């Protein structure tokens, strides 16, 4: 079939420039971007005059259909992606989780779960243990399965957490494969100790989550991961940077020339921990995630870091549980399933908080919500760009229209929303996914199975120069100087 689409008269925005132009799409691919494109009457025309035409958002960090803390996220690949599309996100990268430590079994399970996809998606793979089998499976992931990033949990002692020795082995393997190492950076041993302390003190409510793992533990783990990645000389991606402590470690590392990427998530940028003390359990519990949402001040500092390039792209950690599931922790915060929504809200909240407020430009908005993610995970310019040959994943944003967030109108299956009542400026009026208009006039038209798996290749731009640095180091070791002599 041939779907032909013309987006007329909008301001086309890419990560480094914008221009008034038309965008012509055929069969899911952008064919031309230039002013005054003439077409026949078999073409659907969308008027974008006075609006921004931008690459669809790419969310680098989601957990759909995730079995976690004794329950399952309420959003699966269909409902989570439908929500994403309604909010202007056209691709996400989810974390595939091993089954009993097996990467292949884990990926197989996620391949099944993602069959109902209605937008394009990719996978990171988590590493939860280390042995020869895992090492071999990492090779298969990179060389045959289209995965180019691996996440290591330094938190969740007793389940997902791995120790420093394994972290080093994993980093070395990532480097040899050209895959990007990612970390959830919290000191899991200390957070565990913090939880024991809370229980001793009789603190069992949602605030116990934040009190048991304060910013210093995030800063410590972030610094440790950065230093170990530097020791191995491989790039590092720090997921969900929630605190000034972690952000400052990333800033210092980048200034010293290390290849470290920092990903703030929307909740960390725009929320603060005040809700965690709400006397109503569910009101407070819906904000429980790890790392915890911090005291006011951290979010503002993260926004500033994003605007200055210290942090590079925005994710969500979308990991939704409804009130009934959150209530599993009514007597003990340690049993509250960790996670908040965001996949549908990210594009609007970053626009409202960063662009509407004047902190970043419209081109920077495209960079932090789409293009940088595509570059880091090596799918640019197929994704993250409005240009001939790229996938037709496109949004039309009206800067003069407004949005309002509510669980009553959102598309996630969750019965709550951590951004409930937020009103802001700048609305995604149209979402085009793979050349099809899926969101228009507040109506969603999505079909399970229409989303494609996007394979990601190793050795993204982050690996440029890494081999050279190693060669220099190794050649410096070739003629060792004997510093000590046996004395007689
Ligand atoms: N943190 C969360 O809040 N949810 C999913 C996993 C994680 O690290
Ligand atoms: Zn066709
Ligand atoms: Zn995490
Ligand atoms: Zn996560």
C-alpha cells in the first residue's frame, strides 16, 4: 500500500537548525524536506503553519510489561506505547531483563511481550550475574540480536545488584564488543543498611524509601562507576540521574575528558519529595521510585545541567503500578513497587519546563528528546531527524496551545498520574508513526503489531578514539623501566 503525506508550512526543527519547509512522506519514509512541495490530490495534507514539525520523541528508558517486586507493571507494550504516541514519543528503548540470569531467555520473553507493539522500539539488556555463559550471550546480543547497550544495577541488593568485581568484568566485555555500559547508580549495600535503620526507627511509610537511600549514596555509586569505566577506558551511560551529587560527578568526569553520558528523567527534573510525606498512603506511594525523587533544589539543578549540556538527554523510567499494586507496601515501604509514569508526559513536560521557561532553545529540545538518543544508540539519522531517507516518525507541536495532565484523560492503564493536574503550554497535536497519522484531534488510532523492532549496532560515536588511547597506553608499557634493583 502507498501512504502519501504532506506536512505543509510548518517550522521544521532538527537538533542543529530550523527552517520553514514542507515535509513529504511516502511509505513510512521521509522523501523530501523543502519549501513549496507540490503534490497530487491522492496525498493527505496536514497544515502545520505556525507550528513546529519535529522528530518524534525517543524515550531511552522504559519498563513495559516488567515483572518486578512481586508484581507486573500495569502498562504492557501496547498500552505503554499507545500512551507514548498520544504524547509525541514515537520510539522507546526498554530494558530486557534476563530470566534466571540467561540473556537469551530474557530476550525471548521480551520478544514475545513486544509482539503487540504499535510503535518502533529497541532493547537494552540488563546484566544481573556474571559467568562465561553471560559473557558469550553478550556477544550474541551484540552480533546477532541488535542490542548495543547493557545495564548494570548497583542497587537492589539480593536481586538485581552486582558487585564491583562483576561490574569491571561487564565493563571490559562491553568495551570489547563496542557496546555501551549503563548503570543504575546507588550504593546497594548502604541503601540496604539504610532500610534496616528505617525499620529500627519505626519508619515504615513511603518516605522511608527516600530516607534510606539519600543523594550521597547516588553520588558515591556514580563516582565509583565512572572511575571503574575510566579504569577500563570504556564509555559510560548513567541512567536516571536524580541528584546534584550524581550530576556533579558526571560534570567533573566530562570536564576531565571521560566519555560519560548523564540521563535525567522527567520525574527527577520536575518533581520534588514533598509528596512522600503525604498522610494518605496512596498519594505518597505513587511517587516511590529508585533512586528516590529528591528534595526541591535537585530538580532545578538538573534542569540547569541539562541546559548547559552537562546532562545530554531526557528519559522517563516509565514503570507504572496502579493503586492496588502500590498498596502492597501499605505496612512496609520496602514492598512498595518502585516506579512512576512518564512515557506520555515527557515531551510536554520537557517543553513546558525547559523551552517555555526559556532555559533551552527549540533545537536543543529536539536534541535532548530525540536526536541525542538516536546518536548514542547508533540509529541516527534513521531516527532523530527530519530529513530525506529518515523514518517518518514526526510530531507537530503547537506552541500556542495548552495541555493538561490527568489520570482521567491519560492513555496509560494506571489509575494515578504523578503529574496530576499539571497544566502547561505547548501541545503535541499530531503524531505520525512510520508514516501513519496515529494521533490527531485528541484521537488515537493504533494497531497492535504495527511497531517494528529497531536493531542497534555497536561502536557508536562514543567509541571514537578509544582504541587509540588504549594503543598509546599499551605502547607506554612496552619498555618497562626497572625501578628497583636487588641490593647485595
Ligand atoms: N527504579 C524504579 O523506580 N523502577 C524500575 C527499576 C528502577 O531502577
Ligand atoms: Zn506503497
Ligand atoms: Zn534503575
Ligand atoms: Zn529504570
